[in-house]
C-alpha cells in the first residue's frame, strides 16, 4: 500500500459491510423465487413507458458517444468498469478475495477507506475492476449513486384517489387498475431519472 | 440534560409521532416510501390479475376469475402498506365479493367485504364502492332466500342492502364535497 493510500479517510464500517454484501451477492447470485421473477418480468414487459423526453434523448446520446469515444461522462465510468470486470475472468481469484472479505481481516478492515483494496489484495483484472466499481460507488455522494434513494426530489407512494373523479362501477375495476399502474409507472420512471441526475 | 430527562423527551417525541394518524398513511414523523420497482411489480400483477379475471368472466368461468383475484390478494405485498396497495386490495376485494355473491357464496362475499373495508378505512371512492357492492350482495342474498322460502331472512337482507346503499351514497357525497372544496379557489385576502 502506498503512503497516499494510508492517508485516505476510512470507509465507515457499516458502508464497508454493505459494500461487501453487495459484491458477494453479485459474485454469488442466489436462486430467484419464481413468483418474484414473474412479477419482475411483468413489471419490465407489462408497464408501458411514455416516449422519451427531449432531455432524455439528449442525455442518452451523450452517454452513448462517451462510451464509444472514451470521453468523460459520470455514468460512463461505471459502465466501463462493469465491462472490464468481464474482460478477463479469474473466478478463483475473485472467490479468494470475496471469501477473505466475508471473513474479515483483523487490523486491515479497521483502518482504511478503501478497505476494499486491502481485502481484495492484488492481482486479477476482475478483482481490480470490482474494487474500481466499489470505489466509484463509495466515492460518490449519496445523491449521485445510481439507485433511487429517498429524497425530496423523488415521487412518493400515496393514495390514488386523485386519479378518480367519480364514484366507481364494479365493471370499471380493470380500467382503474390500468390507470393506477400507468400513473405509478410514470412516477417510477421520473424517480429513476431523478436518481441519475437527469432532468 | 440528565439521561433520564433525555429518555423521557425521546419517548414523548415518539409517542407524538405515533398517535392520531391514519394507519394507512405514513406516520407523520416517517417519510413516505418512494415509488419503486417493487410497488410497480405489485401494481402490474394487479393489472394482470384483473385482465385475466375479465377474460374468464367473459367466458362465463366465474370460479377461475375469482381464482385470479385470490392469487393477487394472497401474494406477497410490498413492505410498509403503501396506500396504492391498500386501495388496489380494497377494489380487488370488492370485485371478489361481487363474483362470490353471483356464485351464491355469500360467506366468501362477506369475508371479502370485511377485509376490503379494512383496506379502505377512510372515506373514499374505494370505501363507498365496497358498501355499494355490499348492497348488491345483500340483494342477491335476498333473492336466494326468497327462492328458498325464507321470507323473514330475505326481509333482513333487503334491509341490510338499503342501509349499505345509503352508506355508499353518504361516503360518495362526502368525497365529492371534499374534492369540490379542494378545487375551490382560495378566498381573496381582505384589504
């Protein structure tokens, strides 16, 4: 480890644990319950999305060009790291690193920010890429992390009564389900873009 | 500040957050959950279940239609009881009660209505609709009882039907009134 590495602030233990848990889940995915899988498929395939807005088209094009030309873009770094992780596979090295991380190493875990580097050690391109991803995520402020997090910008779950202007008919139940799912589908997409910083 | 006083103040603060809130709305001191993919997965499942029920009902297969809706109410729900989930369940149970009563399964219809009213405890179109369906269920029960020759019980069912419809009308009038008040422009400030 370099002297510069030693001076970097430590990753809080809770964040370190969460990070390792996420990496373990990625490296050793478990079985997905069939019902959950079906719901995920329904959600992916069955929820209609509105056509992209002008801003979304512009941002998508920027990201595409950045990936093609190796230009700078905040989201391109993550995608490049993910791509690099699968360029060279060294499953044995990954497994050793993850097992060590899972057990924890006395002394090494307590001191460092990039505790991920200490645990994963040196060597394979896959391990380095995984650590790069971890640092990228750990280094970002919570508002920039590419996951939806509760914040004032995100649309919250709430009553659907505002969607309906008159008393219900039993024959209209399915139409109400459609309307609720469509409305919340738009909210979900807005939340995703808000979490990614796209307006 | 002493430790005891700190703990007492903390307990009072938590009690203040916990009481006097609609149990189907987020507690005042807790932020509501965001709309996420888990919620959408459930709403998509709900949509699919009702479309399947439509197809089965159109084919005259009310039992299978009921089964599709039962699978929805029995499925795992998103954590935290989001209002959307509660309202979808209320609406689904109203439909289940309607189908059950058409099949002569009045006990199942009653159970679905009771559970649905728990999903919609506040005045809303969802709650009003449940009472309306109760009115329809009691009408069907009355008819079945008269066919069996049980006039006395049939009269009671008719009475319950009327009460249910009246409650439905009361709730819906209340909801309409609230929406009109929300939509009314704010009064101009006095000079």
